């Protein structure tokens, strides 16, 4: 029988967060081979699909094109591949030009080839004249028609679309978000956590319920988060009320974490002062001995999750003329209302 691995191990092998794998499932690109005890398990075929998705994203494929190839839907998958191959050929040509220039500069007898070597200067001038670059990279939106939400847009739909686009552009950790809370003295506190899921109800994340942020959220159940996709010229801000998620959701989420993460959650009291790193290693070894390899690690009582119910979203998109797009959604009795803000 084909070896089956849980979602945490699948994420480790693919090299992404478990939330990314769940997002691929939402898009219908991959389905678990089996559900066992409420947990997702994947076989070799599913792992290969995950690997193809990541490889294709790194090469510039969008998720629509990936779905075309994997599922045979939409336009011909051969057309999608041909289009990507043309783009890759262009990148290879650009990379070869850059390599040639750098090799010449490395062996050039001139003291400062970037200033005095005629060959290097001619290459750089040609590069500028042709509008070429060392490879594709996110750029600010060009000056032109400002961005406005489509009539069918709501903030959740817009966020999911942007998250897909930045992931396809190769932005690392697209689900990383800065979570801001307030302490007992009214002083703001912030740290980075991982988004575990988003839908019309709100944004979900999980952590140690004994942590500083957990205490702050219990005392003042409101939070703000920021997704800083700066290399793609995007930022998303969210503000909303926070409530604890049901225990069952926390248990299910914990089951999908990588084994090392599960053991660390048991071994460490998050935010607590420790005497030295050796004490952390000793606690970790005790937990690892308690649940040897192959045995499932249960969710501890202190593992929990939170739901942020947004009442405000703000989307920022960079423009090359510095008149950046800022669109804010406010919740009202009639639904979401959007308005433009000055940059």
C-alpha cells in the first residue's frame, strides 16, 4: 500500500506551511487520499501534486494555469505550458546576459569596472535601453487607472485573491501576519503569527493559551493584524473583535502540525522566562521520549485558537507615481461599504 503521511509531514516535505496545503485543497488542486481520525493523510500521488504546484509557482505559474494542467480544465493545458515556457526562455536569456556581464566584470583589469570598463558600461546602457532586468520581480502598479473594487467584491474575496496572487509571485510566508494587542497598561504589543484560515466569518489563528497574547486577548478581546506583502507592493490591514474557537477546532488544527512543532508545543510554556537553552532542550527530549516516533501526539489542553471577526479591512497597493491605492471596507447594517483613502 502507498505510504500515507499526515498534513504536517506533507507540508514539511513540500516546504510550505500547512495552511498553504489547505489553501490548495480549497482551490480544488489536491484532495487528501484519506481522512483518518479527522486528520488529512496524503499518498505519493498527492505529494507529487503538491510538489508540482510549488515548482510551478516558483517558475511563475498562476494557480489558474496550475489547475488547468493538473485537472485538465479551462484552456488547453498545452497552451498554458507553452506560455510559461516562453516566459521561462526569456528569463533564461536574461540570466545568461547577467552572468556574462558579471563574469566579465570579475576578470576585468579595470579597478572599478562598473565605472570605467567600456564593455560593462555598454552592457548596462543596453540593459536600460531595452527595459530589461535580471529576472521577473514584483513591481509597483504602473501609473494609470486607479484600482477600484469590482461590484462583486467583498473584503474576504479580495483578500483571498490577493493572497493567491502574492503566493503565485513567490512571496515567502504569505500567511504570516503581525498581530497587535494591548497590555494591561494600554501599551500596544505586536508579534507575527500564522493565518490558519479565512472565510466570511473571519480570520483564524492558533497558539499557546498560556502566552502573553492569549492573556491580552482575554482581557481586551480586540486585535489588529497586518499582512505585509511589500515585495509584491501589497499590504492588508484588518481590525476586529476576537473570540476563542471551539476546542474541537484546536484539536483538529494541532493534528495537522508537523511532529516537531507538536513536541515543542508540549515542551515549552510560551513567553515564560527560561534559565538557558539547555533547559529547553531537556524538556523537549523528555516530551520526545514520552511520544516516540510513530505515536500520535495529542493536543495539549493549553493549545487553542481565536477567530478575528473583522469590522474593518484596508487594502494598500503600491503605484509607481507614489499615489498609492488605499481602499477601506467598513461593516455597516447594509453590509460592507468601501471608500478610498489618501495614501
